[in-house]
C-alpha cells in the first residue's frame, strides 16, 4: 500500500525531483526537434495531390498566404490510432493556422479518403497522395516484401521567395507523443492501457 501522508521534507524532495524531471524533458524535447530538423532538411518537388472532390492541387498551393506548411502524414482509414490523432486536430488546427497552413495527407484513394474524412467531420483541409511518391520520399512509407508500411507523423515545409520548397522539420507520431493529449490522460489512470477503436 502506498504511503498517503508525507512529511513536508518528503513533499519538498518530490517537488524538487519533479521540477528537475520537467527541465530534463524540455531540454530533451528541444534537442529532439533540433536533431529531427537536421534529418528533415531537403529540397522538395512540387507534388500533386487530390482534394476530396478528386481535383488536382499542388504542394505549393497548400501554403496559401503562409510561408510555412504543417503537413500531417496520416496512415489512412485502416489505422484507428491515426484517426485518433486526426480527430484531435479538429479544433487545434484553428490555432495552428494563425502561424502556418495546416493540412493532412492520406495514402487512401481520393474517394475512400473523402468518405472517411467527412464521416469523421474533419473540417480542416485533407488530401490524398494515392499514386504519388510523396509519402515514400518523405520517409513515411516503408516498402517491405512489396507491401506499403505507412507510419504517421508530421513534416514542416517552407516556401522560399523564389517559390522553392524545402522541408525544415519532421517528427514521427507514436504512443505518448506530444501530438495527442489522450495518451497523457490515460497514463494518469492506474493500470490502464490505451485501446482505440475508430
């Protein structure tokens, strides 16, 4: 049985340890961003996607009037965890778009993606990269034994004044990451494991 009554000295010791842990987490988080940015850096061609109506749209057009584009790499309808992340962006994207354009790209065929995105009420812009090399080129499609193995994550692109597009940052999504707050709430529940069904 855990001890419920702590002395002031014990409380202070725990609080100090927690503060040190928080400082370390922030230090490691910033260093992770720096290292991922180094790995992410690359010139990017102007890929063509399909919108929900099956119309062509180029990567350069996704920036709108912004210099930066935050693009979510989603694994598609078959992944319940990717659906959880995508559901979570339904309101937060509004704040993100004050700083950068925000879109989601799926490997699903346009008609499949349209039906699923609308069934989930994703109000932000989403596109299909089906039939393109985009997801593979960005490192989120690992072909093994002739089959596509997608991984979720995010890429940040910058459009230069001359129209050139470069990737300036990236990250992978996974259990306990900072991109989905659900993990952290479930972690607070004793002896619980997160199971998501879309």
